[in-house]
C-alpha cells in the first residue's frame, strides 16, 4: 500500500533537519500527544530558541514521555532527533513500557530546509552549517533505525495523514 498505518498508541519519533516540516506534521496529531523540544525550551526559559535551555527542556521531555508511556498513551516527539544517542533513550523509554516505536523520517531536501530558514525571525533561524549537518545526520540515520530498536521505519511522505495536511498547505 502507498500509505503506512501507524499503531494506535505508540512512540512516534520524527527525524529531520530544521525546516523539514516536523512541527507541521506533528500538528496533525492532538496537541496533548506532541512533545516539542522547542515548546519545552519555551516552557522552561520563556524563549523557544534559547539553545542554553536545551538540556533542561530535554529533561522535562523525558519525564513527560515516561509518564505518558506508563499510561500507554500515543506520543509524538517533535525534535530533530538526528543523534543516535537521543533516539536510543527515547526508544528505551517506550520499550520499558512495552510500547511500539515508529521512526518517521522527514526527508525534505537540504535546499528546501535552508530556504525555509529565510522568513523565520532571528531567534528561530538555524544557521546554515547546522542545518546541513542535521540533514546529513538524518540521511545516515536511515540504515541504523531498525538496529536501534524501532519497530517501524517510515518516510513522512508515505503517511496517510499527510494527505489532508498537504491539501491544507496548498489552499
Ligand atoms: P524546526 O522546528 O526548526 O526543526 O523545523 P520543522 O521541521 O519543525 O519545520 P516546520 O514544520 O516548522 O516547517 C517549516 C516550514 O515549512 C513552515 O513554514 C511550513 O509551513 C512549511 N512546510 C512544512 N511541511 C510542508 C509541506 O509538506 N509542504 C509545504 N508546501 N510546506 C511545508
Ligand atoms: Mg519545529
């Protein structure tokens, strides 16, 4: 089939460079199911773009994920998640609670990711070399995801939920 069905309740890890469209895709789930690293940076520091707040935001993210997995609730991680160590920690949390894990690769091309930084306000704009490194890491992550313990690995553009999203963006 063209479109991939996801488990009703599981851990969904979005993987992609800045500007790839992770938060846009995350918006197709209920807001309470989405753990956004940007959002949590804002929650702990009043500034979603303040990079010094990342460690604190990641701590909060892991705590909420743990509590949600204990309740068997569907949870979407909206962060770049291009580092293996970050993904492995997320997968371990899900496995502790017997929850299925899905990696969703948002493989938008590098030129598009870079172009999408342009219109952003200064504090939300990610430097070019960082976007480039994230994109490269996303590309390399693909072959490792199954070995990291993900039960399902899909590309975002094969998800059925993208259809209404693309319609909305083109309107
Ligand atoms: P970071 O939060 O910086 O990591 O980026 P992100 O991956 O969350 O990207 P985001 O969802 O913010 O998308 C960036 C821009 O691309 C936004 O202006 C979106 O409206 C646009 N966009 C995202 N997905 C799509 C898509 O599938 N099609 C089109 N046309 N635009 C999209
Ligand atoms: Mg985002």
